[in-house]
């Protein structure tokens, strides 16, 4: 599965912390990070390792502000922007862990798929090989 994906805060945070973030360019051509998500990853309470990563983004990722993040959803700014950007870009998925946000994304006019099963299973197993070779 090679295509574009939009990432929300928690999946990026944990992939960076567990040293598995480099699996993303092996699965997707481009990873878009909404500006609100980048702001959350730069918060002073975020681990320094994650703040350093978002400050020096790899070439396979791109910060992008959605044209309109006003979807009328009762979600945080990062989740709203991730869903809006996923819709605007025609992303194959939006990587997010918040159940309420996942349900909101699945119920949008143009349903956005969430964490691909192989990606989710690999992350839960904590093994990059499980992500790449389900």
C-alpha cells in the first residue's frame, strides 16, 4: 500500500518514542502532518526527543494546514485538522488513536479509512517487522 496518509498527534508521538517512525515511508509515499498536530508535538510537555523530531521533519513528511478545518465535529483541533486534511487530499487513511475521532472520520460524507489493520497490529505488537510483513 503506497499512497498518502495524514497523521494525528498520538500515533506520531508513540512511533517516534518507540523508534519505529521510519516505518511510515516504507508503507506510504507521503505523510502529511496538520499544523495543529505539529503544534501539539512541540508542546513543552511533549518529550524532547519528539519535539526535536518534529522540528527537523524527514523528507517523506510534510506540514500542511487544511483549507478548512471547520467540519462541525466536537473534537480537538489536531483531530479536526487531520480529518479535514485527509478529506482534502484524498488520503488512503488518517492515522489516529482517539476512538471518538475515528468514528467521526468514518462517518464523514466521504468516509476516511482509519489505521490500516496491518499497521495497527504491528504497532500493538511493538514490532516493525509485524507492520511490514503481516
